[in-house]
């Protein structure tokens, strides 16, 4: 079931990517890619490595995270509930089957596309600084988010008020998604919303590169807002998680921009004698 | 001088007054936490908890809800007793004898389902002892008396007993529902069907889907946190005897073949109240009762069986005899454990010694197995009787009175001594301080489990699956043994945490049966879909557990029966059954899933309308706040001007 679902996502996003690349990036830049991709990847290697390390650590921690959380974690579900009560019901009041289908698709497919596309789009730029910053920001999102998950044990609204999400709950309207998401997520990991923070990160980068990719920014913006709303509409996250996700995105972008500069990578390369 | 003395005297008076005022502890608003499972673990529990929170907050109590995973929940409530109140399921059989373990004072300090409430009451203890010790003639009265005392004390609030529904495919296996699918026997004796569209491979694999991940993490039959009713460990480990009712009674609530609901709900509520108990039991077996005499060849044991309670059939035991209050059990010949070693009388004797004290009499604190504490308690001694196949059981009380005790004692899992002996050592977990008396046996995940049961362990992946393979050496597969045998070559239990996706796996032919019960919110759809499909069947079976609100009577104000009674009256059980369980449960006033033992005056709806013991203060789920406050005040509690309930709390 898991492989089947994974295949579906890979195929769907794989079909969408070439279209989007042609539409947003343009043939000219794609052509330059053929000449320079080696060089650009070499320049970005440190950022790729950092992201890879974070993702591997994330994977390795998956089995031991519950035990670590048992020791150091704080149960926060009732705090979140006391803080905002039934605010997420706002999104329930606009519930329609079409909207449920839209948000379900956005939550799984839209989100994956949103994360993968800018990597390719920024590889297509001759200056790799955008790519390196984006990858660093992804790594920061994961690293900080993971630390929060170890410390904060909280459950999403669907686990507290299951009856309110009877119509929209992702796993009830589309049970097959369950097989995919439970490989990636634990149900005690809701604060902050990584769906929101990574989408917001992409949107912020899209804003910063809007002079290069004019059409991409509005698309990324709409998708990112949709992903954030979908997490609440589908009962996965509290509004507090979403706000925290946006804050995390902002922090990650600011940190990655200040850490990863134009000069940094080239200085490093000179030092190790690559050039 | 005089003035100074006067001043001192005045000061002393003042100080006394101040001390008097300061040393009185303030009475604060009552603030409590409801411990329960999140919707992923138990969708109904969290909804019940929220209904109870709303009712309590309406009457001025500050309530928060703590959600814990299955094993944390059971650890906090059953083992560490760290809770105020909790909402969950009580796993129980149908017999009221469980009440002794559940509520007797002597178990108040123990871990496991033995009195997790810390409830202590000497008068109540006497009722519990009477109902346990009463012979068949007096038992009905003794049970009724216990239940009346229970209704007055409300050590916990029984809420409702959900009927169990599972979904099965009928195109690969037949015989679903011949035996209760909550028990291991429900998965034995199935008939493997040839499938016309089959690929020709060995296709007698049974593909189950389970919504609780714990069996993929731990297969220790002694673990209180990881076991509910021990379905999978029951397939891996044999017991000496089995409850005859489980062999013969499907537990099905109707005789229909396909999913139906509605009509028979009312039937259940009528019950067999006035009837003589034995007749009622006979009739319960219905059609299957006629053909259900599994053991015509066991006539020779009939007398012995009567003496030890009529409800047992030999399983791993070949037969038993009773002489001078010593029960001598003879083992079947040639029954190997899954690692090839024979089950011997020494293994059996060791099992009972070990379950009674997993430290094996080391000089530390005796630590019984929390799941079998009550079952082995009536045993004085269990010894191998001189050869490999005979074991002598001596009970603490005379056997005529102890049929329930014998039934309990003979249905514990038989453990191999060569695996478990070394687990009597103190648990050793790096970096964590372990409490005195916690043995390896209680915390080990026991993978791979070595039992002698009809299925052996094959493989597992955490939170994905646990796979069992048929034990081809199992005695049920032999000629001349008329007991349900493992027919599936393999039983793969896939873990899928939600009913909706589990149902999808069964309807898409990726699984044959849901071993977990389906959550009530999917039932309308599932029953309708199964009605339309040819190869799907909804297995409806009698409740084997009930939802309840448990109080921690070790703490004030939960130690106060007046408080508990008033809280019980804030729960609208009938409304909850409709709203939370979509009608697929029965509200209960007595703590029994089977209404057979419940006297008329405690039967639901029997006396007027609704709850005969603690009628709801309000209507349609809405608490009548004025009436509820008056009830708390009448019980001796006070309200402040802001409408907050004030009470002394022990923490």
C-alpha cells in the first residue's frame, strides 16, 4: 500500500514538474542547465550534504524519538486546546466535498510539488546562492522542527475532537493517504506544522526571487496558503501550530540568508583548493 | 510594665488568631485531569472524556484532558496509579467473578487490572468474598447483593458496553463467527476455501488487519501495558484448559449470516432475567449448543469436569482427576514448544510458580504477573507429580466452592521454563532507574515468543506487521482430536491504525478480517456495503468489554462515595450511546457486559426510564446545572460566589 501510494505521488509530481519547469523557468535557462549543471551541483554540495545529514538523522531518530520524548517531552495538547479552543472549526464551517477533495490533494500532492519544484528552478539559475540558501533553509526547518517534536508532545485537533472532522478528516475521506503519511509522521508531532513552515519557506523564497521568476511567486503563494489552511481544515494541526510554522519559516530563511552568502562558499572552495 | 504585659498578652492573642488563620489550608476550586486515549487509539474514549469534561465544567470543576498512547495510558493508570480519573475500556469476560479482583481492598496496591482504583471498603470486601465463594445455588443472590453495593458506592462508573463488529471476507475462509473473534479460538477451525481466481500458490494464508500497533512491538503475555485481552499471545501460547462457552458459543448476537442491525438490539436488553441460571446458559448456546458437544470421547472426564466447574474443556491437558482436594492434571503426549523442546510437567509447575512471583522467591519484593495475579492467587501449590506428564494442583479453598477459581487457574499461558527462568532477574534498562521488584519478565518484549500454541512466531516489523505461522506439531491437528485447529498456513497481521483504511483493505481483497473491532462511526457504512457485496460479512458479536470512568480513590475527593455518585449522575449514558456510539452499544448501570447476572432493579430501563442506579441530572446530554449543584451541596461540597466547586484536594 505504501509503495503504491508513493508511486502515485512520484508519478503525479513527476508529470507536473516538466510542465512547470517549461512554464516558469523557460527553455533558455533549462538549456543553460545542460552545460553547467555539474559546476552548479559542485558549488551546492555542502548545502546538499547538510540537508542530507539532517534528513538521515530524522530517519534514524524515528524509532527512538518516542523514548526520548518520554524522558524530556512535555504534554502540551491541553495547553494548545485551552489557548485557542475550537478556532479550527472556522474552517469546518465552509466544508464542502469539493473543498475537502481540493485540500486533500493540496496536502499530499501540492505540498510535495511545492517542495521539489523550487530546487529544480534554482538549479537552473547560474548563481547557485538561491539554491544553497533554499537547501539550508530546508535543513534548518527540519532540524528545529525535529527538536520541537522531541520536547513538545501534542496531538492534533482530529485526535481531540474526532467527531468534528468526520467529513473532512484526511484519513477518513481518503484512507489510502494514511499509508503514506504514517511513514513520515507520528501523531504526537504537531507543534510546529512542518507542512506550513516548509511551504512558507518556499513562498518567502518565491517572493525574494520574484524578479527572476515572476509567475512562480503568485502560484507558490496560493499553494502555500492552501497547504497551511489544509492542515487545519483536515484536522491535522491547531492554528497555533500553523503560526509557529510561519515563525519557523521566517527564522529559517533569515538564518540561511545570513549563514549562506555569496562569498562563503567560494571562500571555502578556495581554502580547500578546488579552484 | 503593666502596659507592657498587657501588650504582650494582647499580642499573644493576636498571634494565636493569626496562626489559627494561617494554618488552615485554603479550599481551592476542584481541578482534575481526565486521562484517556487520543482518537487514534480509541475514538470513543476521547469523545466520552470531552462529554464528561463539559458536564463537570458546567458544575464548576476545572477539568483538563491528558491524552496518552495505549501503553502510556495503561502504565499510568494500572501500574503507577498516577491519575485523577480516567476513561477507557475494561476488558472483562462475562462472569461477575472478575469483580473480586477489580475491587477487593487487598489488591489496592497492586499493578494491573487488580483494583487500579485503589478502592477500599471492608463491607464491600465481604460482598465480594461472598459472591466469589457462593455455591451455584446462592451465587445469584450474592452477585445481586454485590451489584447493589456497587451501585451505591460507584467505585467506577460503568457507562456502556459496545457490541463488537468486525469485517471479514467470505471467499477465502469460511466459519467466521463460529467462535468469538475476540478470542484466539475465533481464528482456529476456519475452513480454507479454494478460490477460483487464485493464482494456484499456497493460498491458505490468513491476512488479518489490526488497528493497534502494540502486537507488532511486544508479544509478552505478562505485559499489562501491551496486552488487551491477549488475542495474539493466546494463539502463541497454550493453556491447560479452555472455557467451553468459548468453544461452542460464537458470541454472535443473532443467527443471521449477513450484516444486520436494528432488531436484535432490543432483544438483548430484555435479557433472560428471571430464568434459572443453568437453563439460561444452556439456551444461550442456541443452535450451536446441539452440535457443540465437542468431546464425546471425553465422557470419562465428565465427573471430574463437573467437580471443577462445568465450563472447562481440556486443551493442553489431556484430562484431570480430583482426589482429596488435589487436582491432578495429565498433559497431552508429545506437545513440543516452538523451539522443539517438549512441554513437561516441570514447565507447567514452573509457569504457576513464576506467574505468582516473577522473582522466583528471590529476597526482593514478590512480583506477580499483573495480568495473571487473580488467576494464580487461589493456588496453594503446583507440583510436578513425579513424572513428565502429571501436575498436582492444591487450592487454598475446598474445590466444590471454587469452580470459577479453577477455571481461572487453568487458563493461564504455559511458559517454557528454559526461556523464562532467567527473566526472573531484575530488569536492566541502561540509564533508567528501575523500581524495586520490576523483573525482566514484566518488561521484556519477548520477541521471538516461544510457546506451544497453534501458531508460532515468524516475523514482525514495528508498526507494520506481525506474522505467525502454523505450528504443524500442534495437537489440534492430530487425528481424533476434536478441537478447532489452525487451518491457515500463516497468519499475517498487518497494522493499520484506522478503521476506515482497515475496512478498505478487507474490501479490496488485501486482507481477510479485521481483528480489532471497528469503530462505531464507520459501522453504518460498513454494514450497508457488506449487505451489497457478496463476499463480505460483518461479524457481530457480544460485548467483551465496557467503557467506564475510573476514579483514583487514593485521592480526595475521589475517595468520597458521595462525590463519585454525584459525578456518575452527570453522565447521560443513553445520550452518549446515541451520540458517540451511533447506537452500537448498550448503556449499563451494573459493571457487567452480560445482563444475565444483573438483577431487575439494576437492569437498564427496567425501573422507569434509563439509569436505575444513578439517574442523569438533566436531559439529552445537557446537565441541569441547578440540580447538579444542589446535589453536590447535598453531598457536603461548597460553591463560591463565582460558581466554582471548592473542595479539599489531596495530591
